[in-house]
C-alpha cells in the first residue's frame, strides 16, 4: 500500500509547470513552481515544519507547548498542520487586511486567531508584532517561531526548494524569480541555486526579487499596498540581500491583472503574490535568449482571495478593472 503516515509528511516536492499563454512573444522557457500543491496549500508548510523540528531539538518547544506567531495566514496553516500532529496549540495574530476567508481557514484547523490593525507602525502597541510579543510573554509554555528572523525558514528553502528546482530543471535554470515577504524563500533557495551553479560554464543562476511598489525591498518607504504576503516596511533578519541580484517592483494593478490571467489562461488559480511574481518573471524573460530557463515560484492558491482579486466589484472599487490598454479584466472574462 502506498500512503503517507500523516498529511504533514507530504510537505515539499512540488511540481514545475510550463507557462504557455501569458508568455506569448517570449522565447525563453518560463516554469512555475506550484506551491499550493503542499498539504497546507502554500510554500509556508516548508518553513513551518523546519522551524518546529528545530525548536523541539533545541528544547524551546516542549510537550503541550503553545505556538504564538504573527502570520498572514499561510504560515499559520503550516504550523497548525504540524502542531496537530505533535499535540501543540496555536494562537495566530493577523493584520486586518488579511481576508476573512484566510482567517476562517486558520480557525478551521483549530487555531485561535487575533486580528490587529494594518495601519499602525510595527512598534505601536496594537501592531501585530507587539500583540504577539505580549501574548508570548503572558502564555505559559509559549514559543514564537518568529518567521521574520528565524534562520530555519531560509534553511528549509536551502534544503528543499532550491535542490528541487535544480533537480527538476536538470541544472539548466538560468533565473529564479520569487516574491519576498520574510525573505526566507528568496534567501534560502536563492543561496542554494547560486552556490550550486557557481562554477557552471553558462554562469551562475540570477536571483530576482519581485516586490510590490511601496515595499522597502524595491526602495519604497513601506507605504501600503494590497498584495498580501510579500513586501515589507522593515528589513527582516530572514532576508539576505546578498543573495538577490535584481529587484523588480510591480504595482497592485499589474499583480492582480496577471493573477486573473493565470486562472483564466493557465488553469492556475493562485494568489496575488503569484501574479506579482509572474509579472516580474515575464519582464525578466522578455529580454532573454530562447535557451534561458526562468523559474518563478507561486506561493499559494487563489481560493483565499475569491472575495477580493477574483471579485469584480472589489477590483473596481480600487480602480483595477482597466488593464492592457482598451481591454478591461471584465472583457477578458466574458
Ligand atoms: N506570498 C505569500 C502569499 C506569502 O504568504 C508569503 C509569505 N509571507 C510570501 C509570498 C513570501 O515568502 P517569504 O516569506 O519566504 O519571503
């Protein structure tokens, strides 16, 4: 019989799939790494598993422990999966811009969810960073993974995501494009891919960060944007800028238009940070020769955004229905 002992044992080993329609006019091969195939539905399952295993080993997380984390949802799902298996309780702190759908998913897994305002500074007592710090202080046996500084986050990508991409492209990848939230994905997978390709005759893999306009990674002030899970208003410890060769800033409008095209044209119902990453990847690929191989990582599924990006009224309320010259997203969907 072929079966897994537990759903949490199925983290990683996600597939690469070629993009065929949105790549029109581009000679290079563009491959998407589909992270919604992870059991919790996002790339964050990888860091959740690694952070919990490391905390058990170091003794920071003890039997009956409580995992407290500020998370936009995906890390919470990964932690909840791993916690269920090992008998921990989870309390998650979310900013209020995170969709109600995502918060309900966390509650469905049995986690407690605390919602905080997005519009306050990180050091404000009501910010989701401050609230989670207070909860950790006041809860017995609490452990905060702190995905923003925990080096086991990037390490999980160094050990799994990077090697999978190298293996599945037969070492032919030329560019790796991904968004950066904590920076774990780009720093860990980026480091692996740059190291493993360092002595290759065709040169080292170039690592490109896709970033929402306004985020500090692309030189912004940290002003708000609507794409979830990526960009920052501070520099997290999990982000290693020395692994990043280029940064491409993408607007909310362009990110969401591409997100909708991926569902409509590629059969990939994915989140807004995926549309952002693909938009950046295509801008990179446009200038590359036919033998280039661009891998773009798609962090999560579109199911958590049905009432936002995939809702015409929500899109129109932000003025996002006009894309591609004369055509509107509404026209594309007709
Ligand atoms: N997209 C989404 C939807 C996410 O939840 C995250 C994680 N915050 C990312 C992208 C970015 O991944 P990382 O934290 O590894 O930079």
